[in-house]
C-alpha cells in the first residue's frame, strides 16, 4: 500500500516538473520571434504607449 502512494506522489511530482520544464523551454526558446521576447538578463526594455482614447460621437436624434 505504501508503495502505491509513494509511486503516485512521485508520478505527480514528475508530471508537474515536466510541465514546468516544457513551459520554461517554450518561453525562452520557442518565443524568440515575438515582439516582447522574455529575458532573464534584463537587457533593453521597450516602452509601450497607451492607446488613444476613443473619438467622441455626438448623439444624433432621428428625424420624425
């Protein structure tokens, strides 16, 4: 019985570690061509500009 519980815990832990490893590998190796490439070294940072506010629309009353 203890062997089953231990095997299950080891399996869950290995699954979580493998999943995290895949995510980290994708982030740092698979996304090199994206606009905001992740980096650990903190090299150059890019500044994003806030979006312009939407244009105001005047309410037009329908003619009768």
